[in-house]
C-alpha cells in the first residue's frame, strides 16, 4: 500500500520554495525586462553576496548564537583589501588579509561570547561598532577606487566556461558548508550544540568551542564576501555592505521555513536569497517607490520568524 500524500507536510516543507517560483512567474509576466538575460545575470550576482553572507550568519545561528556584526565586518575587510590593492600590494596577500580580518572578527566574537559570557546579541553589536569605526579610520570616509590589478578583478568579474565567477564562488561555498554540516562530526556537533546545548555538553561535546567555531565561520564568510564585493565593484567604501545586514538575515530566516522547517539550512538560505533578490529587482522594474522594498522585507522577517519560532527561541536574544 502506497503511503498517503501529506499535503500539510508538503506545504510546510516546500511551500516557501514554491512561493519563490510563483514570485518569479509574476514578475516575468508583469515587470518589463525582468527576463532579459542581463537583468537575470544581475540578480544572480546580487544574490551571490547575499547568499554567502547568509550562509555565514547561518553557521553561527545553528549554534544558537547571533552574529549582527557580519555586515560591518564585511565593509571593514573590504576597505582593507581595497586599500592594499589600491597601493599595489600583491593580490594574493590582499585576499589573505581580507580573509584574516573576517576570521579575526569572528574569533573575537566567539571569545567574547564563550570566555566573557556576554550574549552574542550584545557582543556582536559591539564588534560591529568597532569594525565600522575602523573602516572609516582606514579610509578617512572616502572610497578606494582606481585601475586595479586584473588578477584581483577577475575574482568577481570573470566568467569561466560562461558562468559568472560569483555564482561559482557561491555554489562552492554552499557545497562545502553543506558537506560539513551533513557529512562531518564537526557539523553534527554544531547542530547538536544549537538544538540541545546541555545534552550536547553531557555527551562530551565542547559546546563553547562549537559556538566559537560557528562565529568564526561567520566572520570568515564576511571576509570572503568582502573580497568578492570589492573585486566586482572595483572599489571599496567603509559602509559598502551595510545594506546586506537585514537582507542576509531575512534570507536565513526565510530559508528556515522550507526544506527543513524550523532549522537553518543551506538550500533554504539560497532560495531565501533568491526570493529577496527577485522581489527587490522586480519592484524596481515595476517602478515601485524605494520604501516598498523595506516594507516587504519587514513583512518577510516577521512571517519567517513566526513560522520558525521554535528554533528562534533558542538563539541568544536574552541579555
């Protein structure tokens, strides 16, 4: 006897993904030039930064910690990379510096949370403020622009085999993180720490170390996004990633309503980023006022939090 089809379970698992497809179809039918290859390519590129930052935030969130510093850390890492490239430093060293800045910020967050026992909500807000101040100190409030090394620009602008490099970077990041979470002991410990910290501790898992690792990964992802963003835009400004804070968090929360409802998951984050990217692009093409996108983003955050409330209660919202 074949198993009975569970419509409620199907909708809970794939409903938001189907909604993303519906949004695509609506804009394809109503928004001028939405299906233009150049426009679709721009959406993919914008989604790339959003997805990488969202995946990084999700790695901290999986351990029930919040990283609200990743956008400012991304901006700071970007001006470090941009400044080095602008002054003729070897691109490999500049890239290493960008990753190091992101990783260092993540480790700092992790140490503050695990050693000083300060809630991640407060700790990462403090780190965000520090990163923002350092970014403006490095640049003097102006952007780094100029004719940069083509090898560096290729990181975010090349199209090997006809596929934008940004898409390949995003796919690679997603696959690596998915493998770690699903196929390694580290991934199992990260998830177990977030879902049942006390049980994980009693089982011998070093939960503080897992939280440190999750926050460090979030910082490293911000460093990677900074490198790609700087390369793609051929410039670096002290607040260039500020707009990604809420959108990346929204992508993660929206992703928690699909595939593994109530759990942070990589495929869901990718679909969440795609949906937010399409909404923003489609509304612009339809001539909607700029504030409509902010309103829609707020609605998405409230709705996704409501649908994923059981998991969100475990995050470090309390002071």
